[in-house]
């Protein structure tokens, strides 16, 4: 498989209306989660920030305030008849046995993690491909998280397992308390079905472990004072031998406190095993080393290029133009060369993906003999196969691909085959999972979601709005075929606009059943700051240009109103995390355009964001508030500092989680408190669990989503 240390265009795992877990890119990969927030000391109010005390996450006074706000929101929203109907419908969708159990291959088995009504915390389980092809496969349960949590009196939330090849018997399992990014890592014997007594173990912290061999791991964690970066991620990478204390682990590398994070990992591709160290000075830059014995060999690459590899090949995703060996390669290109040639100093590349005005690289994945290129053309997927030849790589369209809809691909087992998983979906078409093979016949459909809402009277379109500077901004719109263009349609506008994350069409059972089926219009805006048109689209809204993302979003709202699809009284917006910063700015900068605003797990206090939890890792995106020159533009998009008592604002629903250890709940708490103090309409709800996704299980997820939809219907109908 493709072996990147860390994608510099880290993908936020998000979907419309918050159905997925996370809406903000962590500074770490899935294998290196963020740390838990610890209860902070009591913080007194100050003249500059009278609500600073609300940043004390678990302080009694702050939690008493939270409980009061929750009770008020519950009374106003959760006691409405519509709320129970919506929650019941969403919970049934989330618990449905008809959902696709997505799997990954380890050895001869196919593994899945599954939650439903009977198993709210979930089951880690496996089956054979023959069984998986059946409508009702027989599953072998490996670990029951509900039973584990009960026996240990812990609120465990699954974060993943890393099992050692080739027998996959030894696994490093990561568990989170209450859904936080932080994990406890424990060694598990898959054959014996139990945790290994005296095995590898890391207490709750940022970081994690990865296998080197059965008796050795690479580890990055909180080793004690000064071992973490200012962003709250590991600053030190070590090699740890079985049977020795963690304090005896051998230090491989020490980064700087100002770095975002670092990690060491092993590429276990058969015949091409390698140890790699990566240091991220900022969110968008990295330095990568090959570890060969005690030697650290630096890869000579552009700081902002993402380096990855598979077998004998090395690849570079360029985020800026690069001139090397007398040739200039464009930003957004995907380059390939021989791994050993690159290390020896050769700079002879081939370009597997060529960016264009409307084209961007969505993703790429390697099978045994090919690389599958997934590109976006005006936010529509196109799939190509790149194949190394005797003299050069060839590229051709992958046949039998759907013409429309969102397509995502992943290798099944890149060491052994050219098989790939293919997932296809759009706003109205339930997700289909297929199994294909490069050079084979049409992909075999294995699973398909049932229709969770009535879509036969709905249609999907793509429009373009003109932003303030004339830039063409695409957006998708879903509505009833017989829509009346009278400005009276309840419309929900969703966006993100940051961290090079692309919003592509996806089937949302919750949005479909709770909004579209009830007559609402649903809109997704592909604004600058995202990755829909490559790195330049993202970079156009960085730091001092952040306002362009907000102008783009406002332009889409204005376009919807000009087309008489809706009007301000019937137009609502929703966004989470960086999208919460987006909707917070819609509140403070464009309140006249909206009838209701939903702000979820948000950044809002941009004066202090870099001091709270993982905030320092995002200064490459927003800027450094401690630099007066940068604060001069940051303050223009800091919603907490731009509220005005005399201005009229639409009603707001603000939600967050006490256990969010990525974006501090103090952002939402303080903003809600200030809105209330100024006399503006706001409901606030804080889930005690849930981490950055806002919910730790399906019950909580359905509750939080029902709050949002009930609020929107109440204000926009």
C-alpha cells in the first residue's frame, strides 16, 4: 500500500450535518491521536475577557453554567414533538443492520468495527470474504467494547488497532475515554482474545505506538516535563524494547517545542521494509528522514511537499511550484521516481497527475502493480490507472466507473493483489461498496445501503456563484423537483472552507430523513480554503486572505436568495470546527442573510485559540495572534471579538463537548455567554462526552443531530 508518514493535506473526516466523527484535521494521523484535555485550574475573569473562567473545563462553576444552559436548550428544543420524531428516525438510521459494514483485510480475514442498538460501544469483529459476500454474514467477535467497559468501569470508545504482519496475532489497540482524541494503547493477543499481561502499554496521552517487530515498537507520547510540543503533540520519538520500562526506551529524535509533532513509523511492505521519521515544524511543512541503523538520512524535498512511497517508488505531492534539475513542476502535481534513485541524488520525475484550472488531485492509492489516481474536475470524480513500464509510466482511465457521484478507492492488499475497494455515493444515491481489480471486469457490487429516505421527488444540481472578487464558487443543491421559486423554502447551507478539505457529494441518511424528505433544501458550498481545486484553492484563503472564504460563503447565500430559492428568513447555516468558525463569521459579518445559525464544536476566540489544546498547530492556517501584524487581520475574523450588543443577530444554536480535546469547549462557552449577556437569542448545549465529533455513540449522535434539525425547523419553517 501507499505509505505516507502524514498527509500534509490532512483529511477532515466530516460529512453533512455532522454524521461523521470529526470536523477538524488533527495535527496527527489516525495512528497518532491527540491528547486528552486535563482539568485546568480555576481561571478568574479579566477586564479583557470576562468569561475566561469558562475555559476551566471541569471547574464546578463552569460545569454548573453548562448544566443551566443545557437545561434551557432541552426545554426549548428537546420537548418539542418534532424533536422526538427526528431523533427516533436518526437513531434508527444509525443503528440499522442494513448499514454497510466496511472492512479491511488482514491475512485471510476481513475486519470491521460495528456499533448498533445492542452494542452501543461496539464490536471489533472479522469474517471471511465468502461470508462477507452474503447478505447476513457470520461474524467472529474479537473484542466487545461494551463488555470491556463494563468490566473495567470505563467509558471506552474505539480508536483503532494496529496488528503486526504476517500473522496479525499481536495488536496495539487504542481506546479513548468518552470519545476524546487522546488514547490509551494496550497490546492485545488476537489468538488468545485477551490483553497481554505485561505487554506494551501507554497511559492516556497524545501519541501512540507502531510496530517495528514483535519485541520492538516506535513510541511518541508524553514522557514527562517538556516532552510535548506547544501544540500538545509528541516532541520526542523513541524505540522501545519489550520487557523494559518506558523510561529505558532509546531516543531517536527530539524536536523543538515549536514543532507541531513528530513520529517514527515502519513501512512493512514485503521486500521493502523501511523505518521512517517525520518532523512537522508546521501544519503544512515536514522534514522526513530514513532511519538506517543509527543513521538518519534526510529526504531533500520541498518543505511543503507531502512525501509517500510504495515498494520501490517514491512520490511527492507538490503544494507549491518546484524547480529542480532544470525543470519546473506545477503546484498540485503528483510526481514519482525510484526511491533509491531519489536518495542517491537523482531528480528525474514523471508526473502521474497534472493539475489544471478545474482539476485537483483528490487522492491516490497503490495496488500491487498500479497506482489509482482519483481526481476532481469541478468537484466531480474521475479515476485513472497509472502503471510503471520498462521506460515510462502509462496512464489510462479505469473502465467501468460510474459517470456521476462521489467515488472513493482503496487497495485491498497492496502486497498481494491489484484488487481495490470502490465506494460510490451521492446526495440521493445510497452508498454502494464494490470490489474490483485492475485489468479485470466491472467491479463486483458487494453491499448497498437501502434508501433511508424518499428521494424519488428530489433532484441534485450544481450552481456557481460569483464571490466579491469575481471568483467562481461552485455549490451543490438538493431540493424537490417541483420547488417553487418564491423565496419561501427552508434552506440549510453547509460549509467548511479550510485545511484543504474537499466537500464532495455524500449520502446522508440524517439530512435526507430530517430535512430533505420534509421539504427542506440542502446546499453544500465548495468555498476557498478547501481543496476542491487543489492547493491554490486552499492557499487563497490562508491567514490574511481568510476573509475570502467568508465572502465566498456569503456569495452562495446571496445567490440562493437572488434565484428566489430562499430568503434570509428561511435560510440557515451549519458548520463544525473550522466550519464553526465559518458560521461564527456568518453570524458576526453577515447576520442579515440568515434566519438561523448552527455553530458546532467551533473555534471562535481567535485571540487565544493558539493557547488552547491543539490550537498552536493551526497557526499555519490562521496566523499567530501574538504577532501584532498578524493579529491585525486575525481579529477581523474572530467572532468572539466582533459581537456587538447593538447589532441584530439571527437565533443561534451552539453545541460542543466537554471531552473535546482538539478544539477547546471554552470557545463555544464564552461566545454563548457573551451573546446572552448582550441580549441576543442563543441556545447552548454541551455534551459531556463525545470528543471533537460531539458524540461518543449513536444515542448521543442522534440526540445532537436532532437538536440541530429541530432548531432549524423551528426558526426557518
